C-alpha cells in the first residue's frame, strides 16, 4: 500500500472529489491518517478533510490527534457532528478530550452528547488524572459465573463491538470480580464447558485511586492486555488496557527527562507552547541553580590567598568539578532508573550506598592515577600531582554517594526522584569538590588560608 501523499490529498480536496478521498482512506491506519491531518496547517482544509473520513474511522482518527488539533477541529463542528464524534469515542478518550478543551467547548460537547455517554464520561472525570480511575475505560466484557462457553461467546458477539477489548473477559457476580478468562481459552474449549472452570481466580487488580504508573507497571510485570480496576467497595468499574499503559509510561518518561534537565514539565507539544511559556518553565530552575552556584564562588573567594601563592591550582578546577558532576550524574541516572523499574526501593538505601561506594573506589583509583601521572609528566611537580590525585579521588567518592542517596531520599519523601538529577547534583558536588580541593592543597602544600 502506497504512503499517503499530502499534496495529492489536498488536490483531491480542491477538486471536491469525495469519492476518491474515501477510497484513499479505506484500509489506512487511523494513526497514519491522524499524522497527515495534523500536518495540514489551514484549519478549514483540515476540517474539510476530516469530514471526508468514513464515520466508523472518524472517531479513531480523532483520538490520535494532538490536543490542540482536536480542540481546533471540535470548535469548527456543528452540534450534530459533535454528538456523533463524541459518542463514537471510547469513554476514556472522550474524558481525555474534555480535559484538554476550553470550558465553553466542553459545555457545547456535553450538551450535544447522549445522556448515556455524558454519564459514563462524567464518572471517569471524577477520578484524579494521575490515577488508574482517570485512565481506565468502563467498556469491558463481563460474563456470569453460570455461563457456558457457548453463552460467553454469544455475549462477546453481541457486546464486543462496543468494548475496548474482547481478548480478556471478566467473570462478575453482583459486580464483584471472581476471575478472568481469555478469548483464546473460550475459543478452544468445548461449548458446553463452564466458564468458571476456565477462568483464573487469582486476578491482579488495582483500585480506582491507584497511581497510574503503578497500574502500568503491573501490566508490564504480569504481561497483561488489560488490568481490572475496582472501586472502594471492591466492585469492578473498568479496565486499564495495555495501550493506555504505554501512553502513561511514555508520558512519565518524558516528564522525568524534562525534570532531569531542570525544566518544569508541560504535556503540550513543543511547538504548541510560545517562547515565553518555554522560558517561564525553564527560568525558575535556572535561577535556583544560578543562585546555588554562588556558594561555590564564595568558597573559591575564601581561598584567594592559596590561589595567589600557587596560581596553577586554578587550572585544575574545571577538571575536578566536571568529573565530579559526571560521576554524580551517572549514579543518579542509574538509581532513578532502578527506582522507576522498582529494581531499587527506598529500603535498599544502604545496599545501594555500599554498591556505589565500591564502584567509586575503583573509579577514583583509576582516574586519580591517570591524572596524577599526566600532571607529573606535564608539570614535573610531584606535590601538585599528589594534591590533584587525592582531591579527585575524594570528589569522585563524594559525587557517587550524593548521586545515589538524593534520589532515594526524594522517593522516601514521596517526591519525584528525577528532581535530584544532573543539574542539582552537579551544583552540590561542585561546592564539595572546591572545598575538598583547596583543603587538600592547603594541607599538603602548607598554604595559608
């Protein structure tokens, strides 16, 4: 199948050849169509192209469009179009859409929506956005414990078209979860067999208020296609599907990356935010780090006499500070990753410290020896080489320990470990490296400080 050609599609639109456009859309992935529509900058052309989509495909394509594009399209639709589109979306996608739109547009959509859809979406909006309830869908296949395989398959045929997935079905009694059964087991079993004989009773589930990251981790850990969500009374109210979990993990990874780079997270696409908004999200952290770096400057100022006595000391400051920052960032990155994957837990603090201490001793010995030899050969000064080697070794140990302890401390305090990443750790280690360096120089070179 040929790739979608934007110029060809726009030419067909200008020629008002709706039949050719519908033929072009047929069999195409909703993701690819959404990606092409998003590149059309003219809002009128974009809306006109969207209206040429088959009704069954329109809601799927709309769900894959970025938030700003969804809002622009929705604002151009008439009431009937809004109702048709909104009712065609899965409830969780519909709830996500409402969270992205302006209040006046939300009112228009809810007024146009059917009462059943309005109730389903409002139920989802009650839950926090970062909870399992906030990303779940109430559309799942439920079976009765007394059903046979034949009855279960009839239920799937009758209701499956309206459900998020039919690959995993749930056995409920008075809305209480008894177990789950896969479509594969139903299709390969005798039609007279009882569903309860095929179901898995030990079913992993989460609560509506469980953090969405935890739900995504459980899906990955147990290789599930869907995860049941229970309310406070143990009644099953929805499922979190694997595609929702992938979206969550991608969003959380992007958020951690921005925090680790000292940028306030923003879910909007890069080009959707203005230059002022980008600057505002970066300025706070830059101000904090700039002011905290003043501590390092104060320490250097305190050792002006030592620098005047041995000016060569200044030449090695950048190397010490950069090496310390790099070592701290390495440890912090590995620990943050371990915390995210639950390979490391806050109770493992001392185990992590022991591991990083052993690593730092090996790394510091190699780096100190290499640097000491280089300085000795270049400057023919054994005292300076010794000062640099000892300072570098101590700085590496300090950086590794700071890099592993701070993220775990943040996790224990229920903060995002990513805030303890490179910029903050580098600032702390810089101050420590300068202090260690001049103290060591003063002691070994017998300088007045």
